[in-house]
C-alpha cells in the first residue's frame, strides 16, 4: 500500500507555549510536516498564502485579526482545525466549514481524530466506513435517488449543489456541499476547490493550469479546476 504524503501543517497561535505544545502533539501524531508557525492573524494569512499548507491549526483569540476572520478572508482556504479555550465560537466555526473545533487543552488522541477528518476531506487513504450507494436529488416536488458511482462532480452554485452524472445530466442535490461530502465519505471523491467535489475515478485527463492548479476533464465532458492547494492531493490520488 502506498504511504500517503505527509500533511503540510501550519500552527497559528499567539501564545508561544501553545505553539510548542501544538508542535509536539502534531509530531506525535505522525504523518505531518510542520511548515511554519504564526503568532497572529496577519502573519497567519501571509504564511498561508506563501506556504500553501494542507491544514492550519488555528487559534481563535489572537491580536489584530482573529482566527475566524482569517478563515473568512481566504478564497481557497486549507483545511482548518480551530483550537480555542472558548466553546461559544463553535457554531460560527462550522458555518465557515472548519474541519474540527478543539477545546484547549486537547489531547493527542483528539488531535489525531481531527487529522483523520482532514485526510478524509483531502481524499486521503484512511480506512473508512462504506459509503452510501445513493444520494438524494430533487425531482420537482419529489425526492429521487442517484447512484453515488454514477456521479462525477458535485458543485455549489449560488447556494445550490448540482451533481453531474456520467452521462452529463445535472441534477439538484437535496442538501449542502458538506452533506454531499458526508454521503461520499469512504468513496473515491475528493474536494478540489472550495466549490467542488470530484469523483477521482471519473477523471479522464489532467492538464496543468497557470498558478499551479490542474484542469480536470471528467467522464461525460464535465471539467473542473483543482486549486493549487488541492492539486497535490489529486496527483497523489491518481498516482502522478
């Protein structure tokens, strides 16, 4: 079995001791390359853009720009695990599609579980539960079902998630993009940018794009771009 590429992680916390502890726990978890540390929100934004990490362990209460505003400011964010001493930010954190929310002081085991979620989101090879075989789509006033294997692409457009079948037909998924990701968990799907999830088994060809991204051509003629941040994981899934 091919060993998955290490997750490239950035730590952002204004407390030096908290950064040291986060580094120690990430190193203990294994499969992680720590690419940098930030001591405030502005530095976190600059390092995310410069280093393109896969995941950021992001404190919420930081001077200047807090962690929530850091995530809001990013057009193509990495996976974010929030770490904080306060529970009351959790709802907003998950509205911003954070992967997980850790209350300090969190354990090594709790952080390890969060990293499993990150790998799943990025299309990693963690062992998973079998995925559902069908997903709900809207058919007029009724709900019908489409086989998951028949879907090549799920894309959110103006708050509506459209799924594209192998024959090119587009249907409205009955739910949000994160709900589709939950249906697809355990299958061959991976998120390729903030708006789209692609069935890796339906990729017919890839072509480099300016800026380090990839143009993905899918079965049935659909196309989607993988952002520079996500392209590394698409290549890994395809053995490139």
